[in-house]
């Protein structure tokens, strides 16, 4: 007899009740919305596989689930599945295996590298993964970010007895959104800096990297109180709250806005405020994504613009830039570009612009630029 449900129970670990992050809250909302209707869902703070399995076994026992009941274990609530992730996992259990393991963007996939920047791009990437065969999992394998197994396999600790990785059941992991160190930006910062302010720097990853490399005094301006709490152990001073209204009592040799200006309502005012906080001869270091990248253009050609918890289509982006637009913004703020580096994500061979050449001045450089790193100084 065919099963009525793909899943009988979902247990999600790594849950923080108050993330103080619109982006991560949105990621969690999307994950919950993607689950089949009517499935019992347990959320817990389990941080490792042992605690997650224990929480799942306890929940299965409380509910009196049968031995063949299907339980989905999710390591954290910030994963983005595709439309058929759960069906792909369930098909493995239908074939008699003990568990189906899921690859994610935080893991190394065999013979293939993720090449997407948008939700629609992820769907195209997963379409290629569907052509890859499932792979046997060794008994020593650890739990992945997402695993579908049975209540019996959990109770008897036999999850990996006969399990497979399912390439088609790929998910994107947004959990590191506030933790990036942005090491690629360090070369834009003058080596002579003594005091630096990183605006909107999350949990202080970049400020910490600055301190380690230059031995400078590292400051962080951050709206999220939870991120400020976590950053406090790494930086010299945390300035919680809105950058525009914070009463700074020091000046800085360098102020960085790393993928921040696009989140602000009036980026021009933020730049002008930053200039006022600089020491004479100080500089700004800025990174912005390029909305003219081919990944965005391709999505639009397919009628898509899917907001995501992070990335080029981040749900909290209020402004959108091309190189032309950001350089115009800097000029209006009284700044001159001193150094510019381009982050490349090259145009795929199948993206042919030849058909437009007689009607449009296609900017191939923009299409291959995913973002810009800029060091700028005041004209005065």
C-alpha cells in the first residue's frame, strides 16, 4: 500500500528563539513554509548530531510513532530546500534504504561546484545535480544538514547502516550570514591604519581580521544587539544601534561598509556621515553587489526575481547598484575612487549576447562582475 505522507515528523535543531536578524528570520520562515502541510514539527536548540537525534527519538516516542515512520532531521533552521527536496529524499526510503542524506552549499560535493547566486540559479544547478547518481554513505559518516530516516533507525542507532547521499536533494545554507571575515577585503585597507570602524559588520568577523592583520584598534557599529554581544570578545569597542544616530566620540582612519549601503534607505547620507567621522586623510572601504550581473539578468529574462535571506537578492536590500550607479553615488558624497577591484563570476558560455549587438550596447564587463570593492577618499 502506498504511503499517505512523505514525512511523519520534522525535528529542527540549532534554533535561536530571538535571532535579532531579519535575514535569518526570513530564512527560517521560508524553511517552515516549504514543509508539507500538517506535519508535526519540533524545534529545539540541539547543536550537534547526538543531541538532535536524541530530541527526535524523544519526540517520536512521545507521539508513539511506528517503526517505519519517517523523520526528517534538520541541523539548523536556515536551510533553503528546492521544490522537490523532500520527494527526492523520500524516494530513497521507498527503495528500502535506512536514510537519505542531503548535500548543502556548506559541504563539498563530488565532481561539481555550486555556480549560482540566486534562487532561480540554484534551481538550475539542482536540475544538473538530478543527473548524478545517489552515493552510498559509509557507516562512519556524520549526519548531514538534512537527513530523512525512520523512527526505527533512530531508536536502534542504525541511521547509516544502509544510507545514501542524494545529490538532487540539495539545500542552500544561510547560517553563516553574520559571521564572514571578508578576508578578500583586507588588501583594500591601508597598512598604516590605527583605528578602523566596520559598519554593519555582524558578529565582528572583519573587524577581528583587521585587528589580527594590522594590530589596529578595531571598532564595530552594528544594529543587532545579539551580534554586538558576540562581537564584544573580538573587537576593541562595539557601538550598538543605528550608525546614523550613534554618538561617536572618536574619529577613524578607515570606515568600512561591506555589503551595507544597499540595505540603507539613504546611502548618500550614510557616506556623508562617515566622511565626517574620518581623520584627515582617512578613507572609506566599500563593497556592493552588482545588480547588472548576468545571474540577475538571466533570472529577469525568465520572469524571476526571488528574494532570499542573503545574497544579491537579499530580502533587506533597499537600493540596487551597478558600477555606474555606485560611482555616481560616491561623487555626490564628495568622494573620489582611489582603488577599485572587481569580483568576477564569469558569463557562462551558453549566455550569448550576440543577438543584441545591433540594438543594445551590451556591457560584458558588468555582466561578469558580481560586485565591487572600492577604496575612496574625500575630495576636500
